[in-house]
């Protein structure tokens, strides 16, 4: 439940909580990796392995959002630096 609260917090202001996306990505892909290893070892069935689909999607979405926020904040920093130089 703690991670669900963190995801809601990130969603409320992604630019502000951009760095919280890093542990979110690790959490999502860590679970996907764990379930994948268990499936490969034959310790869980196909239906149990399919449970990771939403987590894999959320991991990809967090990674995409983090990279887009990084590019966006980089452009804002360049724009503010340019404005400071021009004045």
C-alpha cells in the first residue's frame, strides 16, 4: 500500500516528484524480473506469470515519463540560463 500512495503522489505532480520515479521503476521491473525467473524455473504457471503484465506496463510508463521529464527540465534550465544571459 505504501507504493500505491507513492504512485498517487508522483501522479499529483510528476515534475516535482520526478526522482521518485527511479525507485518506482526499480520496484516495477524488480517484480517483473522475479516473476520471470520463477516462471523460467518452473515454480509458477502461465496464469501466475501473466499477473506481471500491468506491472511491466507501469514500468515502461514510468521510464517514459522519467525520460520525458528529464528532457523537459533540461530545456527549462537552458531557457532560464539563456534569459539570464540576455539580461
